[in-house]
């Protein structure tokens, strides 16, 4: 469905920003129709979520080891695996900006519930440094 909705910009001139979430280990199950949609001109956002979002904290079986590769190797797709609190917002806005236009791209987000000291990426106070940090985050 997300792939088909992602073609509205080229088929009917009405861009949508279709976003789908799927339990991370099952991303491989949706890969064929999602890839086919991209080859047909569809642009969408797929978010792989770990079990910890709704179930127990994730473990090795609950955060697929192969989905990172799937996102990186998918043509016409940008993959992000944001770690710090501000990064998902910047990356999601960038992903949305790239959808629904000629030369646009789909996006794959791989999320985690593993705790990470957010102080490691404290936001700078200087506006130019914030913009530099945003650029680095969006660039991966």
C-alpha cells in the first residue's frame, strides 16, 4: 500500500507522503513489494521498529541484523539509523522534503529502544553550529 500511495505524485499530480511502520525483523518480508513500488516511481517512508516500542526491550532476536543492509543497498532510497533525540526530526523532515517530486527518494528509518546517553550529542548554542550538526545528521 505504501508503495502504491507513493506513486500519486507522478500518476495524478498529487504528492502524498506515505509512511509505514513495520516490526524490524519483518522488513525483509515487505522488501519485494516496497522495492517494486520504488522501481515504478513510488516514493515513501518505511520505518523499522524494534519490539521495545510495544513489547519487552529488544534483544538480538528483536532487532534484525540484516535490515541495516537492506536500507543501505536499496536503490532510490536513503537509509537513516538516528541515535540522538534531535536527529529523527531532522532526518524525517529531510525524507519528507525528498518525496513527491522528480528525482525524489524513498527513505528507510531503522529505530531502536536501546538507551544512549543523550548528553553525548548536546545541542550547541551557536546557530551556525546547530545548522552544521543538522547537516551532519541528515548526511548520515
